[in-house]
C-alpha cells in the first residue's frame, strides 16, 4: 500500500536554474484517488538547500518527516527525502533528474522505498 503512496510523491517536477540559493522549507502533499474515492496522501514536511553548481547546473536536497494517510488506516509518520539536478542545455531546453526515498515503519533498511525520475523541459 505504501508503495502506491510513494509513487504519488514522485510527482514533483524541477527545472534548471535556481532563482534563490540557500535554505528553504517545502511542504507538499500528493494524494491519490480512484475516480472520486480517496486512496492515500503523503505530506512531506521538508527542510532543504538549493543552489548552483555551475552557470547552467542547479541542485537541491531536502528531507524530513512525511505524514502518510491511507484511507481507513491511522496516520503514520515516516521519513522522506529528495535530491535533484537541473541542467539548462539552451535558453529553452533543460533536463532534470531526481532521486527520492521514503521509509516504511520508520526504518532505513530493506523496506525503504526508492524512486528516480528524469525529464526534459522545453520553454516556448
């Protein structure tokens, strides 16, 4: 069940070029529904840091508690985090990638869920 919730947390997108370098707080909720029926939601309460590695390369790293709400089950607190890179290939084209994790039963062992994503963004 938690794996389907984790898949919803991978919805965060990132583009190259951080507008601000330094620490930040990111509160994000990702919810899943089947039709109009609520399945689950994960709310990340993250502290992070972002900046530039080069003129056209930006990064971020963030982590903290994740509140997991599965329909019909008690609220659980897990730990989650994300790290990503963005590269501006041209003024209009950028590529990005992210790795993420969320624990299960608050452990960083066998049951930890990992995720990865990559994408291309074209601005008109």
